[in-house]
């Protein structure tokens, strides 16, 4: 496989795995709820993606750093919404939760 084909494969893989977060971001934003999303999972995932971004920058791999930059933004948005929406939910009076 040529270096250009390998780079294209990496870009396509990164595009697919990155855009897979768009429906989650949209759903959380639209519903203003992230109660069924694991805070721990997203916190660990965002940290891992940040490290992959750093790795991609250090080794100069465009597919790695481009995909992980966008993934970090999308997954980070879900993480931030999770924290914000969960705080709002906890502040609601008990009667509003029913």
C-alpha cells in the first residue's frame, strides 16, 4: 500500500470515528439531558483523546491529530453538557422530578 493510500485510510477512519459523536452531541443538546451518560467514561475518554492529540502532534500524523482535535471538541462538549445538565437536574425540587 502506498504512503498516500495509508494516509487516506487514516483520514477516512478518523472521519468515521469522529463523526460518530455528532448524534450523541445533538441528542444531549436537544434533550438538555445527559442522565444516561457515564461521567466517568466520558472523563476518561476525553483525557485519552487529548493524549492521542498530543501523540499525533508529536509524531506529525495528520490523521491522528486532525481526528482527535475534532473528537476532543465533540466529546468534550458532551462532557461539559453532562456536568451542566446534571447540576441543573440536582437543583430541581423533588416534585419537578416526578
